[in-house]
C-alpha cells in the first residue's frame, strides 16, 4: 500500500513529525527565544541531513544540484525558513504551538490562492467554500462571546464577541503560514527531479546564513551562547531539529514529489487536530469543546478545498 501511495504516506508522516516538532520548538523558544531556536535547530538539521546524505548518496553536502536547484531552493529557504519560521516561532512564544498550528492550516488555501493570482490557476466554488470553512473554524477558536461590563463593573446580560488571543501572536502565525505557502511553491518548482533530502539541505544552508545575518545585524550572539548552555532547551532543540527540518521538511518534499501539492498539503494540514492530545497532556492546555470543533472544521475546510 505504501508503494502505491508513497506521496500520501509521506505527507501523513510529515503531519506526525510536524506535530512533534511544533511542541518541541514551543518549549525551546519559550526557554531561549525564537531567534536562537531557529539558528540552532537549522544547524542541527544540516548535520542530520549531511550524515544521512553521506550514507545514502555518499556526500555530506548537496552535490549535483543544478543552478536552477540552487537559485530557487535557496529562495525557498529564505521565504520558508527565515521569514516564515521567524514569524512562526515567535508565535509559539506568544500564543503557543496549538493555536499557531491551527492558523497554519491556512497554508494550503494560501498556496492555491498564490497559484491563482500569480500563475492563473483556476479556483472553483468548492475551493472558495473550503477556504471559508477553514477561516470559520479558525475564527471559532480565536473569538468568544463574553458578557458586557458596564461602568460599575456589572454585567448587563448582553454579550460581545472578543478576540481571546493576542492579535500580535495571531498575525505572527499568519505570517508563518504565508512563508510556508510561498516556500512550498518555490520548493516544488526548484526541486524538480533532485533528491528531496539534498534539496532540504540547500534550503537549510540558506536558512542558517539568513539567521546568522540577523544575529550579526542585531548583535545578539550572547543570547545564542546562553541558549547552547541551556541543557533542557538543547534537548528540545535536538528533538525538534530531527523531526522538523530533517524528517518533516524532507518528507514534505518527498510528498509533493510523488503526489500533487494539493493532496500533500491537505494531508499535512491535519496537524491542528493531531496536536490537541499531546498539547493537553504535556503542556496542560485548557481545551474547550468549541476549540476542538473549530479545529475539526478548519481541517475539514482544507480537505474540501482539494477534493
């Protein structure tokens, strides 16, 4: 069954890997900051992929890539890893991994929307309905009706709709979704028939250089040193780097190589549902029925989008 649907199974494994890495990186980011987390995890990922490449292809670095591969995969790394993950990891700190990944479920519709605007790809009424459902599910989680309070701090029976999470964190997560969508489109175009793991390593190299440049500009190297000394954070970073930039991103490229971007994105978009049980168990997230329903609706919208 795996041999007949390799892209779909790769996408499913990607969703599992991204669930693990989101929780690991939320923990690390809260301990040492999002900038340090990003640079360290990408450096770790470079080592992991290099070791894998040494055994699988006989090369530690991505040799054999064409100019086309390097240019477009590097651009993908800048858009997806540097810009997208810079926003996403800060969103982990502000609103947590569970809410961030729920907003990230907008990635597949955004990906298709970019294709519609830039490349003239067609969108049907069903596509727009799927996008609406995803947005509705996310709004259901982010907003709540709360009693109105008058000037004497008394409730008057009426209720108002109020955003229950910081708007800054929501915007950061949305920026992460935009970055991932753009990175995925650029990856598929840049990879072509090139090895997915080597393609990921090219993206990682660009990401490392991008974040190193940010550290140079901001002069925050001392924070990086402190992060390396934090044993708990480094253990979380090791787990996150192994399941995220190494296995997760590589399997996502493997998925889009063996199936359509739409199908791969749909399966990978189930992370907001997969992340609920571990977030409650390990992070003691307080969860309401409305939030579970919202997550399911959001994922259903993504599935409908690509049916």
